[in-house]
C-alpha cells in the first residue's frame, strides 16, 4: 500500500532534476549558471507563488517556480523574493531548466516543451517531444526531456528546438541530469538509472537504485538519486555507476539539490528538508519548510523549496 501510494504521488508530481557541480565562486557566466556550476549554502522566509508549485530553478539572479495546477511560472528576485512576473504555461507546469538565457518548461499533457526568455518571460517557442514529458535538463548545448509514458528521452538543440534524437531508457523515466559528459535518467518503474553519452545518446549502462526513484542531482563526481518508495537517497559514482552508499531521509522524499558541499532533500509528508554531507552522506540536520515540499534549488547562497500544498516557496 505504501509503495502504491508513493507511486501515485510520484506520477502526480513532476520536477526538473537539478544538476550541480562543485566549482569556485568567481564571477559566473550564464552557461555556468545554467549548468549549476557554483558553490555554497545557508535561514528561512516564505514567498507566495501560484497554485501547487512543484518545481524550482535558478537563472543567476532570479528563481523560477513551476505552478502545476496554476499552469504558470512565477519569477522571483532571489535577493528578496519579490515577484517579478507570472507567466502562463500551455499546460500543467512540469519540469523546468535554465540554458544560460532561457527557461524550458515541460507541458505534461501536451507532449511538448516551452522555451521562455528568462530576461522578460517572452515565449520563444513550443517544441514537440514524447508522451508525458516530466523533466528537462541542459547539457551546455542541448536540452534533454524525459518522456515518461514512452520510456524515452528526447534531445533538442537549445538554440532552436530542433530534435536531435530520441533514445530509449528504462521504464517510467521521471528525472534527468547532466554530469559534465553524460546524461543520467531516473527510471521510476524499473528502480534504475540509465547513463547516456550526451554527445550521441549511446547507452553506457543501467544501475540499480532504491525503490521508486524520482529525482536526481549531481555533485561533480557522484550522482544522488531520491528513492520515494523507501525513503532513501542512493549515491552512485558518476564514472562507473558504483554504489557509494544509501542514506535515510524523511517521509516520501521528493526533490534534491546540491549546494557545493551538501545535498538537500525535500520530505513531502514531513514538511521538511534533510541536509546530508555530500562527502559521506552524514545527516547534518532537518529543517522545516512549508506544506508538502517538492522541488529544491540552490541559488549560490540559499536553498529554495517549492511547497505544493500552501502555494509558497521557502528560502533557507
């Protein structure tokens, strides 16, 4: 029953996987921000957004929140949480990613993704992908979209949305991340992750995770997978998929982000986030959020959490 409840919950919630890398804190280029190549962390405010926010991404100066039932994206100034705009989406706002200049949002029921200019929210295009696209990631030149009901990922050229290929994954791909060379796809239905070479989509292997994996983050050398079905996260070595450890978190974990040193995991049923030391998975603390936290992102200084039941985002 617990696994069935978790699976139903995971099919409702969609989020972009947030991929991060441990790099220095000098001035960041748009590409570095898009690839989340930055560092650090740290307090707590809540800001109102749209209805049922589930995803969150940082664009270098602003936080973008995907409001699932609100069918919109809210843009907040990261420094103070001021709302800079709310932009309608064609469908339920799904996974979101930043490509250095634009926001990409999956349209779960429309078999498409929307490209939005980050500076002003202008819609630049809608591009077809597969059935039930739930997550999106940027690899430096292309965006990758998981097609959950087709067991594939679609690769689009970020500059113009041209389809570069569609590649098989495991069952129920729900999240995707880039490690600097390869794409990792979380297969919720198979309890595995698939590693694809980003240059050509070649399958480099499938690796076991915990039960009902749904989100993923990269810390520069390892990939971290959120296992919603058994309340854990699994750490795999990015080079070869070797398991480095499995660590307990809260009840129905959902989102994940890396802050340059530590990994943060949202716990949907506990209204908390758990902070783990990335080096060894040691639990460093558990912190309160709003109700039903889902997506997590890091802005270079603070952690942002989308609270799906009270229509807010928390800044920690």
